[in-house]
C-alpha cells in the first residue's frame, strides 16, 4: 500500500509538454487508435518496412511497473487484439519495453513469422548474456514465468529494466545497471541483423515517406477497429 501522499501524487494529471510520447498521443500523423487510456501508433522509421507499431499510455507513465491497474488492463486488451490480428497471418509478435531515464512508457511490437520465434528468442537471450559478460549494460535476468504476478511484482518503480516476450508470454526481464549504455534500438538492431544479412545500424536512422506512413496507419486502423469494436 502506498503512503497517502504518494497515492495523491499519482492522481495528478499526467502529461508532459516536452515529451514525445505525450505528443504522439495528441497525434502527429501516426496515431492509429485511441481507447481513451491507451493509444496505438505506427512508426515513421524505415525499419522492417515500417511493419512494427507502438502501444503507449495516453498519459505520462514511465513503465509497466508504474501503470495503474485499469491502464494496465486496457494495455493487455489491446495487446491481445494485436495477437489475434497477426495470428490469422501465422505471425507472432515480439513485444518489448525499454524503461530508462523516466521516458514515456512505450511497448514496441514487431510482428514476425511464427517459425522464427524460437531462434529470435534465443538470439535475444544470447545478446543479453554477451552484454552481461562484457560487464556492459544488463544483468539480473529473470524468466518472468517464475515470478507470481510477473513484471509488475518483480521490480519496484524507479528501477531501469528492459523486458521482452512473444505474444502472451510473461517474457524475460533484465535489470539495466547502466541504462545509458543500453541502446533504445537494441531489439530492432538484433532482430534486423537476424532477418537481413545486409543490415547495418545506419538503416535505423532512415525515415519512411509520408505516404507509406499514412497507408500503414490507415490499414492498421481499420484492422484494429474491426477487432476492438
Ligand atoms: Zn509522456
């Protein structure tokens, strides 16, 4: 139970004018869906042909651990809609979160062929192991299936972590000891390198044309609205 003054603090309107996540929820051309508590957006970045998306709280929360229960439930409802949508195409979704520097909480979603999930999971785990061995960024790995209550019971608010899982998996969490050293693009660069032999990190800086962004947005919007209506 939170002390009363912290509980009161949590009820402040959560918005931050200098925050890109808060900005996204006010719409910058990428907004797909707005449930009132959660928004979905497509990307302007030319990674994997723009075939990935973001789910974020509309108000300014910094992590899954920090979310209030109703917002967390709404988030799961939307994740489940995505899982249903892509399972019809024999695809699974890599969901992930990088929580550091009090940035707006964002769940990234990368759809991929279900038959590459096993390899991709191993690849991501190995990449973390390598980082840990170099003493660089992440340690304190946890298979969340072993934690009753999952991620939200595993860590306290204010601790930097990253987390990933495929579809409905509880997933795997890593505490970030040196958040500055952990790339926001870790998941994209790891997965892209696996899928595309010619991939290099420069590609992470390319932008899609506005027409492609708009098409991706409109297509995803109609698919999601059908599922969530
Ligand atoms: Zn924000």
